[in-house]
């Protein structure tokens, strides 16, 4: 039996805690926020599950991961199909025949492909090296200008020419009339919200959870006290930023209740112009097919924000410079045999939920089997 300390009660830490306790180990979980579940925390307000840290849609093509998460909740059949609002013009996302038809009037895949090929010519033979070039190479200059440039530059606070190409490859480009944002086989939202998943993961008698506790208040004492530490906070902070600061992007959420049944007709509307200060507007009841009071709705605007120490580090910025620095921290981490670094912050990776579970189960294999 091992005594584990898990720092952070997000999906990574909680998956590990659940698996460790299932194998008879003691786990102490400390969480600096006043609630469990990290960024997947949802809270019921007026019968609506409010995604407190931005819209979370579970999606994966890995059957094992899908079955794994389904142990903890029943999922609905929600399919993410956000729309983009560019200065009042509405376009379907991801980039598909509906988008191309609205923008260019084209009706067939061949016409759309020809239009994209024509616009891509501004790049010549160049292999895309940054997000701007990658976007133009995938869908041409018009969509880049209306649906990508403004959104991307406010989301990341950097020029699209300075951002890594992989970020835009998260989005499918399709020559079909299919508005599903994800290509994955499985997708949905847990009925009753995400917090119950983490509650169930942490329910064992062998797990002791304490919220409102910051690991850095007693770092060395914690490391000395436990056999092993699973750390899901920021890796650079763990090492007191001794090699320099990794960069993160933060967010500010503004939530309001409105006395209408249906404010925007969709769960997610992206504002893709540069001037609107927020990127997304979420209307939570649409994740659950309009469930909740007919006279009310809850809407959250998501504002991107600069990160500085003390702010919530929602997104790692995985450009070459930061990835090199992260690698140096990872080398340093190998000198800490009692500590395993995991999750979006511990591994400094733009992980989605299914990837976090996958990574946590990998650590379970290495540690516990
Ligand atoms: P976190 O959830 O960040 O958990 C880490 C926990 O550690 C936090 O609770 C933190 O408070 C705690 N902690 C940190 N430092 C300390 C410390 N020093 N002491 C104690 N506790 C500490 N993924 C999807 O699959 N689909 C989506 O639709 C999706 N949408 C997203 C939208 C937004 C706006 C964001 C930001 C992310 C989204 N994600 C989505 C990604 C998803 O949130 C992450 O993959 C997942 O939540 C990461 O889990 P984690 O445990 O690694 O990190
Ligand atoms: N993106 C965009 N326009 C959109 C939606 C996304 O340009 O309407 C770009 C933007 O650079 C964003 C990236 O695609 O950061 C990935 O989008 P995703 O929806 O996956 O972002 P996340 O939900 O992780 O914030």
C-alpha cells in the first residue's frame, strides 16, 4: 500500500486517485480552489448545468476511454455545432459545405475545392509554418479573414503568424454538409453535469479530499510526508520558475441570467471579428436540449486575457520557445523521483478531456501495475 498525495482535483488527478484507491492505496487530494473538478466543474443553477470554466463537450474515438467515462455518468447525444458570428453574418462551423455555400454561393464539393485551391495560391509552394499559413492552406483567404484571424488573435493575444500551425488543425475542414465540430466516433455531455463524475471518482473511503489548500504553502513538507506525489499544477511553478516562465493564456468568464427562454438559439456562438472583446457566448441550457425554466436562460461570455502569476492558466501556449522550456523543466522533473507531473498544466499540453484520461491511465499503468 502506497500513500499518495494528488495535487489538483481536476480530471487527471481524480482519475489517478480513483484508480489508486481501487487498488487499495491511500490517497490524499488537495485542491486550491474551493471546489473539486478543476476546469470541468459544472454547477446547477435554476435546473441548468452551468459550465463554470467554459463549454465542455466530451468527444473521443477511443472506445475504452468512452466506456471508462460512461462508468461515472450517462451521456446525452449532444453534438457540438457552433456557429460563427462575423459582424452579424452567421456561418456554420467547422468549415464545411454550409460555410462555403454561405460565403461563396458554391453548391458542390468540386466548386468549393476549386475556390479553396484558387485562394491557397497566395502561398505558392510554401509549406505552412505558422497558424496563418496553415489556415490559408486549408481553407483559403476569405475564411481566414472572416472566421479565423480575428478570433485567433484575440484568443491567443498574438499574431496568427507567430502561432503554431497545429492549433488550427484541431478544426475539421469538410467538403460535406456536416456541422459536427468533431470528427470523433463518440460525443456527448453528461446528464446532470461533470461535477458528479469527479464526485464519484473521489468517493472511496481511501480518498481524503481537502479543498482550499495550496500545495506551495507546504511544498517540502508534503513531499516528505507522502510516498509519492501526483502533481497536476504548473510545472514551472513547481520549480519556482527557476528556468524561466512558461507562457499561458487566461480567460475571464462573465455569466448572466436573462429573463428569456432562448437567447441565441445555440449552445455556442463564436464572435470571430477582432473588435468584439469576447470569443464565445455560451447558452448553457442548449447543452441539454432546452432543459430548465422556460422564462430564464443562463449565458456566459468568454473573454481571453493575458496571464501573469496568480491568474488561472487555462491554456498552455505550445509554441517552439515554450516547448523547449517545458522540455528543460521535464529534464529537471526527472531529478524528482517522488513526483509525477500530469495533466494540462503538469505536462504543459493542450489536452482535451479524453486525452487527459488517457494520460492519467498511462501513469496508472506505470505506477500501479
Ligand atoms: P485542471 O482541470 O486544470 O485541474 C488542475 C487542478 O489543479 C485545478 O483544479 C487547480 O485548481 C489545481 N491546482 C493547481 N495548482 C495547485 C496547487 N498548487 N495546489 C492545489 N491545487 C492546485 N476539453 C474537451 O475535451 N472538450 C471541450 O469542449 C473542452 N473545452 C474547454 C474549454 C475551455 C475554456 C478550457 C480552458 C478547456 C477546455 N477543455 C475541453 C480542456 C479540459 O478542460 C482539460 O483537458 C481538462 O479539464 C484538464 O484536466 P486537468 O486535471 O489536467 O487540469
Ligand atoms: N478558431 C478560429 N475560429 C473559430 C473557432 C476556432 O479561428 O471560430 C481557431 C482558434 O485559433 C482556436 C483554434 O481554432 O484557438 C482551436 O479552436 P477550438 O474550438 O478547438 O478551441 P478551444 O475550445 O480549445 O478553445
